């Protein structure tokens, strides 16, 4: 029989319905393209720097540079620039704005973080230096936008594969800095403030000893959450209570890269190339929050029921997910 | 410049970013299959009644029958039966259940409503009798499950096309009856109870006179909501305050069928065959609620940002959506 499971600390439910379960190989059809697909016309590739807006931050051997319209930095490791099709933009609002309190101008920042000069590079194959370098870039860019007086939330995420919303094959992450704090985070924060102990600290202790544990290192645990909205969802939590990438020590940055790569390697082993998102949940203004990173393979479709109710039907239990990803099945 | 727009009465935001806009023809790639695709092996087709669980309600010329395991009703207009792969099921929970208050047994009902004996039939081409007949079936089946003492919410929805979560081509709707009320509805209800006038009644008045109006008949309006989570989203609202399909008069049932068909015809004209969901929002225990039907073409992907924040980026403004669907562009 299926189960209706409650979120750890929110009044949200999901349905674990393994009657509809598939084996990991049944999801392989979700894979798109190939790791090897190279594209000379890719605007994110090294050599095509002129084809993007000037980079606001270019990383080379740990040093940070910036492009000008006239001169683009070459031989970079990571490259950050404004999205050419921004959802939000830093331009001042047009004169008509401000009359209706229900409309805010689309103020904000939308940045692309290119993770490698190489088109076919995959995070799971990054060296220690490369993966911890990327996490450092994440930290820097989030801090950069969090420091802006009008920014209330910085969404840092990766869309990999078309089904996950990516329009470019070249490995990249994105960052959207918002002038409002999203309700998803506000609701979590409200629930966190209503209890004495941080609920993430509590669930961390529980999941470390559960059949849902997948990977662990000195600083982080990766597990399939008890409340999982889709097959193979994974949450990564720092063992220490910390609200924001900006407060990460070099050791934490390194350990986060290590465990993220371990999860991606497990995905590749069990599911092959798959579309997935990863998203950081963090609140830079709120020490009560406990940063977490969530990974969600996009191998099921949110249909009318999920849109209608917000209740997700998940055909692979988190216990099964963890067992597969630990390599036990 | 893009706009950040607030929901009518919830603290939710969406981003209208027409910088990324496309013309309707750009979405045509989303179309899948063909209306003509027929399948002799389809288990929903007339003649294959033995291939599904026995129907709990079979409609023929306005009369209702039921299958038995031995005898299946033939020559039907609409046919309702338990989903063969149910997300929830009415079976009593196994003995282990009830120890953990955070786990509910997967109790509930999951029903398929086959909309026509013909595989290639499309709602938009239904006659007056057919479309109002279907809405009557909707009413009957929702009432049937709403009457169950353990049911708190009945989700009635349609997945059309693979991108909308449909696994069968044959036209059908679904119903999932839940023992809990989803937070999406609870949050709306809370907000509704905090104000004096029904916010749906208020927004209805506003949208009737707005550039977002699409269709109107004596009983309903169809409009592109000011807060739209995706291109071509449409809401259909009864002009009178009514909480539940069970309270619909025959005139309301007829008028709902008429306006639903009008919206689907507009979609077909502008977008061709497209994957879409339609979902009823209604609360049978709560007269304060104002029933509404929402239609969402599935031609954009909720990516990492949407998962992270719940803020949807919509590249077609509701004003533009309405203009296209009214036939003005």
C-alpha cells in the first residue's frame, strides 16, 4: 500500500506510491544528448567570450578578473556574466512604475556561471581543485548579490538537461537575485521560529542513522529525504548549523564540493546521464536558517494533481533511492 | 522591463519577462502525436472494457450503470473506473500503520473518467450534449467521493499529452480523493477568511473589465489571470459565489461545459494540439471558497529557480495571452 508522508516540519504531504514503481533502468529514457556533444557555435565555450555580455567575474588560477566591452579575459576556469535573456534586470524602472503596489518593477540580477571552458565537461568528473573552485565561485557570487541593499534572496541553481529547463548544453549554473523573499523560504522560516531546536539540525541527526543515508563526509551528509517530491531526490546538509554560503570556511567549501560530486557520481552510476536540477536553500539575513542543497532528477512529470494540490506522487521511495545510490542494489 | 507581479490575495509572486517572449507559433513544437492517432490496443477504447477494472459508474444516454467482474456495460458515453496504478487505494492499512503520526496510510480513491468511447475524440469538438454530459459526470463523481466520511479533498483534473503527465492518449480525466486537505487550498482559505469580501468575487469583477478577459457567458468568465504562472494560463470562474461542483444547477453545468469548450477551441486555434492540464479548485466543506477551474498549457519548464523559490517566470504576459486567445492577434 502507498503512504502519505508529512514533511519534516511543514504541513505538506507527499505520496509514496511504489505500486507504480520502476527500476532505475526504466528512467534511462529520460537521458538526453550525450556527454560528448561538442558545439563550435556554443557561446559558453572558451574562445567565444565575445558572444556573451562582458563577464562580471572571471576566475583564473584562483584570481578574479572582469571583462570590458573591448577586452575579454581568456584562459579562464570559471566565467560569470549577465544572462542575455534576463528574467530580472538592474535597469531602473520605467516612469509608469510604482503606481500599483501589486506590481514591482522586474528589478534584480540574473547571472550565468559557466562551470568549465570545456563543453563536454561534467561536474562529476571535476578534480578536487575544480569542484572546490566552483563552490568558491558560488560563495563569491552569492555574497556579491547578497550585499546589495535591495536584494532579499539569492537563488543559486543548476538546470542540467532540457527536461530540467536548460537551454544550453554547456555546463553552467545560474543565479537570480530577487528584491523579495520567496514564500517557500518565508514559510520554512516561520515554522523554524515556532520551535526551539532547528528542525534541520534535528532531521540531520535522524537521517544520519536512517536507511535513507547516502553519503557522509566530515562536514556534510547526503540523504534521500523522508518527504521526497520525486524519484532520487537528494538533500545535502552541513552538519553544523549555518545559514549561508557566505559563512562557509574553506574546509566547508571543499567538503561541499566533495559530497556534491559523490552524489552526482552515484546518479551517473545508477541512472546514466539524466536531466536534473540542484538548488541552494539559504537565507543570508537569518541565522536561524540552516542552509541546504537539494538535487532533483527530472524524470517524472508534475501533472494536474500535483499542480492542483501541491502533493507530489513519488514512485520511488527514499529508502529505495538511498539503497540504489549507495550502490547496494 | 519585466514585472514582478503579486498574486491577487496570496503573498506569492510571479515574474512576467517578455524579454524572453515568443510568438504562439514558437510553442508549436510542444505538440505531440496527432488527434487522429487510433490504437486498437487502447484499454480505454470501447470494446476493451474487460481490460480495465470493473467500472464503478458507466453513463449511457444520461443513465448510470455499473460493471461487475462478469459483465461489462457496453455502448457507453462516459466510463469511470479505479485507476489500475492507483496513487492511493481504499484498502485498509496494513497492521504496521498508525504507530508513526507522520505517516498516513495511502488511503484514498484514484479514478479514471474516460470522456468518450472514441480514441481520437477531443473535448473541443464535443457537442453541447457531450460536453455538458461530461461536466455532469464530473459533478456526480466528485459528489460521490466528497460524501465519504474520511475524504477531505477531491482533486479533479485532466492531463492531456505526455508533457502534462498523461500516459494514455485516449481522452480522459482523473480524480484523486484525499484524506487530507492540501496546503494550497488551506492557504487560500486562510487568506479568504481574513478579508470581508470573497477575493475571487472581487477579482472576477476586476477581470471582467480588464484586457485579460477572454470569454464570457451568462454564468462564467474565462480570463488570463494577472498572476499567471505560465504562458496561456486561463482561469474560469462562475459569476455567482459557489464553492463546489455539487452545488451546480443544470444551467451552471451547461454553461461551464460551454465556456470550457470555448477556451479549448481558442487554444487549438492559436497553439494547435498542445499538452495541457485542467484542474478544479473547490472545497466541498467550505462555503467561503469560490470554485475555479484553471487551465495550464505545458509549454514551459519549471526549472531550478521555480523549484527553489516558487516564483514562476512567465514569458507571455496574461494581457498578450488574452489578446491571442480572443483572436485579436
